[in-house]
C-alpha cells in the first residue's frame, strides 16, 4: 500500500484523548468539534497528525445558545479546519436559529477561507441556498444526501464531498461526482458502525476499496487521489500554514 497515510476528513474525537492514541491510528484525521467550548479545548492541543476543527453542530441547542461570531472568528484564525457546521432538518434547534448561526459562520469564511466540512441532513436545499448567497472556498459536503439536481448545483458551486462506508452504497451519487471532488471520511462513530472492521477514526479501507472497484484503479491510486484533492482544497483556501507540519509534508508529495 502507498506510503501516504489514510485520510479521514470528518471524525468525532474526544478532545481529551491521549496524544499517543491519535498517533497510533496511523492516519491523518480531521477531527470535528460540536461547540465553541469544545473547539477551545481541542485547539489548545498540538497533535502531529490530527487537524482539529472549530464547529457549532446544528443539532445541539446549547452550542447555538453559546455561539458568538467574534469568538468563532478568533478560533478559526488558529486552524485550517471548520466543522461541524451546517443545517439539520430534524434538529430541535429552530431552523431560523440554525440559519443565523450558519450565516454568521459563512460571513467569516468569505474573508478567511478554511476547509469547511458541512452537515446537511434533511436540509440539502437550505444548505445550497446558504452557499449560493454566501459563496466560500473550501466547502466539503459531509455525508451528502442531496438528489441529482442538488448535487449538480453543489458541483457548480465548487463543493467537494466527503464520503464514508454508508455513502459508497449510493451508486446514483457516485455516478454524478467525479473522483477529483471526493474525499474519504469515517464520521466516526456514526458512519463506520457497519463496516465489518474495527470502528475507529482513520479506518477508510471500505471507502477506498469501493472507489477502487468502481473506477477500476488500484487502491493505492485512490488514496493518492484523495491526497491530491486535499491539496486542491488547501491551495484554494490558502491555509497550509495552519495544518500540522506532518500533514504539510505529506501534501508536498501530492
């Protein structure tokens, strides 16, 4: 297998995890946070292969109540990654509040681009409308469930898509999205429950193998393509200097 490490663009990780446990994953993980409080703790860390994000999960009432745009901007200035943010059509948080939070986040990202992993469960249309009204660079639609027309709109907006073991079952989706717009994710512990493997961040074997079979290329090439796609995002957003050094080294090879 390629010397490049597996790439997991969306995983939930406890910010109090032992640093050695993250190193032992032998993967580059983009770890999301669900609130500014959680992000504050996560971004104080200095992990070599984990890029911690700043987020406000659309499903958490307390995260929205505590959200402050100026504090989000301060935290986003210290990391290359924003997540988990977005909209959720089944959330207990009223949609008007979710949209206000997302609008404030997009206002910051219009001027300070970041790799941004976006949640859109049962809110694909609303997320696309938000991105059309406030275009940003670096948008990655996480576990996308939109229909064909919505997917085409997302592609026209320049969005990337991160897919997990559940996503690869959607052949209709993979028919539409070119390989150079895809990234692997686990969405641990939610998206890797039924892979038949040990569920943990960074284990994207199922997704890599499915893409290799679909495109009739070696799995090594799939992983190489994922790193090239990440390099595209980093170039678009200009945030390379905010990534952990070991991640930057792997990107140079891409």
